[in-house]
C-alpha cells in the first residue's frame, strides 16, 4: 500500500505540471489584464502610467518567461501578490477564505451522505413504495434544477418569507466563540450547504438504490439468506460493503466538485469563500489569484482520487495494491 501511495504521489507531479501549463496559458491568452480594468475605470490617468506598471510587473514579457518565473516561485510556496487587492499576497487572500469554503464543502458532503445513503437503501429494500416514488421524483428534481436557481428560491422562501435562516454571510456577530460560534456558523451554512449538495444528494441516492438492488439479487446474497443469516447481517455485512464501491468512486471526485461548484453557490449567498474570490479574480483578471486557486482545486481532486483508491481496499478486501 505504501509503495502504491508513493507511486501515485509521484504521478501527481506531471499531472499538476500539465494543469499549470494549461491554466496559465488560457489565463494569459484571454484579452486584457488586471491593469486594463483600472484604465477603463479611470480614463483620466495617462495610459503611459499603466504601460510602465505592466513593464514593472513583467506582463510584457513572453508567456514562457512569465510561466517559468511563476512556477519557480510557486514550487517554493510563493504565489506572488494580487494585482487588484492592493498588492496583498495571494497566500494571505486564500488563507483568509479557504476555511470558509472547506467548512461549507464538508457540511454539504455530510448532508449528502446522511440523506442520500439511508434513503437509497430504503428505496432498494422497498421498491415501488411511496417513499421510493418520492425519492425518485426528488432525484430528477435535484439533477435537473440549476443550483443557483434553487439557491434563489431557498433565499426567497426560507430566509425572506419565513426568516428561518440568514441569506448571506458566515456569522451573525463577530467575536463569537465556542459552541455559540459553532452553531451560528452552521445556521449560516445551511442554505448554501443544501444548495451546493442538491445535485450530489440526488446522484448518490440514485446510485445507492441501483447498486443495492443489484447486489440484493446476487447469488451470494441468496446463499447467505438460505443459510439463515439475518436480514440485518445480509444488508450491512454483505450488501452494503459491495454497494458502496461506486459511491466511493463518486466521493473521490466530490471534494473538487464541491469546491469548484461553490463558485456559483457562494456568489448567490455572498458567502466569503474561495468561490467568491475566484469569480472576483476572473472578472478583474487577477491571474496570480486565479492560478493559485486552480492549483489548489487540482491538488484536492488528485488527493480525493487517491483516498478513493485507498478506501476501495478497505471496503473490498479482494482489492490489494502491491
């Protein structure tokens, strides 16, 4: 197992290198830069001033030169300074918001697992029941409705009309500590959390139902029942472990999907996380911030896939990595 993990980590290096080349190239090939927006916002400033700033920042250098300058600093943990946020370091900007996005992603994933897996199992054990039809309808609803539209409806009904949940922000009052801060944060994360996890919940539910139904019809399940094994042991000892394998595959991608999906969700709820920072940086052509966030998402997706492979061997003892 350890040798396999080391090999996978080594494979990450060329994959991340390819990711940086693609993202950096696309960013610099896009029209304009961070100073373009400033010059349009204040036409009274002499264009020569902005041209001198471009020269000082190295924006006029050839793309390969700019890339190798950036990558040589990035491998040392230096992602440079923002071109928009008053020259603040990119690491400082990301550090201030990363925790919010991570909490939101974990909260959304927890809701997805808690809701989807039990309902998927029940639907498989009681097919064509009332709850099964309801879960199927919810699944189609969750997969078809855009997240941003569901978020707007949630704000309108649950926040504006009923006043149950706040519509934006992370905490009601700064300076809260302990359990009060914990529950206040959960209260603010509920609406963006269910919005972010809507499609994932519907997907997990449908996959879980399908896999459990498939496993329940297997020969070894019929053999276990014929030997007198209780339904509880049949479900949790044999059925569930095999049915969870495709769910683990989905969860491997879910880390990156949740964080990247938070771009729109955070904007809808004005949630101060990486999503709003990324969208603002793209709009303002703040490419150092865009590159750093893209790198973080790429690393998290690769780590998620590695964890999925490790969990395979835990759930299915037949899988071994030599």
